[in-house]
C-alpha cells in the first residue's frame, strides 16, 4: 500500500510489501507509535481472518518532504493517499470486496479523523505467477502447506520446497519465438517439442471445458427440438378439432332448412364456405398432397362433411 499526504509542511508514509498491506502518508508527528502499531495490527487481523499467514501482511512507514506532496498543483496540509497491493488473494465476489472496504474503514477512520486527515485509497491486484518468497513459489490458496505457514507464521520446509520446485522447473520449456528460427536444411525428421507439465494440464482442462460446453449445447438443442415438435403436434390437433367443429356446424345449418328461407344468409354462408375451401386448397397444394387424403397430427383427415358437400352448390 502506498500513501502520499502532507500536513504542516511535512509528510509520513507507510509502504507495504507486495503481499498485502496499508500505507498512508500523513504529516510527520500526526501518528504516534501506538497509532502505527494499531494500523499494522488491524490490517494483519483483517488478512489473517481469511486464512493468510500473518507475515504476508507488510506495513512500512516513511516520511516525505513537504514539497513532494501536491494535489491539483497545490501543496496539501492534510491529505493521505493509500494504495494497497494484493497478490496472495483477490476479491472473488462483490460481497467480499464490500466486507474488505467496510473493515478497512473501521481501522483507518478512528485514527485519520482524529488527526484531521482526509484520505483516498485504491487497490491493485497482481498475478501470483510473479510472486516469490525467498525465491520460492508460495503455496496455493487453502493448501496444506499454506496452513502450515499460517500456523508457524513463517516460511517452513524451505529446502524441500526448493528441491521440488527446482525439479519441476527443469521440465518447463521456455517459449520459442518462431520468427527467429533459421530454416532447417537437414532432412532429419523433426521431433515434437517437449511440453511442460503445466501446459499439458492447461490443455487438458481446456479440452474438458470444450467437451462440457458441446454436451450442454447438444442437450439444449435436443430439448428445443422436442419442445417444438410437441407444440406442432398440439397445433395440428387443434386445427383438426376446429375443422371437425366447422363441419358439424355446417351440417346443422344446412339440415335445419334455415338457409333456404333466408336468401341473404345463404349468400354469406356460401362466401364463408368458398373461403374455407380456398384456404384448404392452398394448404393442400403447398404440401403436394391429394385434397381428400391429407392427415394431421392425430391421424384425422381434413375432408369435407358429406351433408355439407352436398349442399355447397345449392347455396
């Protein structure tokens, strides 16, 4: 964490390590030794509460001359900038981030406000790939070795880890820039380059992820097809039922002799019948099937009612 601030012409700062920490830079004399210790212990308790070894948290205090702290081009007398550098952990969820900022505010506010200092802070998260302790790759999160370091509050099994990591590094192939490789004139068959164990694991994970995604896509596709097929069958059944109802209605109207006594109604019914026949002919022509033999979803045919067909020309 890096903080820059000034008050009464002088500045004091706190520089943490690359693991985690806090570093405000208030004026010289604004923080007592007790204040500095309170900040360092509060930050350490915050990080150890999530399983980090206490020695991961470094907090460094340093002073700056008054002419080295400006904001907006003007010298500041009560301003602190805080920069936090995280490597061992990162904010996986918004809830974790909110918890961190809330707890951090409880640590800083009582001290900074008491001294009349305003503050601004930011957090930088870096990759664990570029982090070493005593030349060693630190243990993975929540691993047994990290828990062992947590309990001891120091690096343990350093020689064993050094031998293991040195052995593993011998199998890591450095990337080769193909642009700078001279053409090979020899006809000797080239062998495949060695692939590091870490790269092979990454490739296998990627293949597993792609296979899982393809399976999920096929399942969604099959489910969608089944759903659409069921909906089509349902619609075909509805169409067949509507056709049957129309036939039944037409039979009743014709059989009741009501049309024969109402010339205007007979004309309107004939127009409806002609439109129905036209629609059916279009449907049958589009399917290239015979008009009297097309079947729908439940096997019923779209045929003309006998009574209805007998009276069509008489309307």
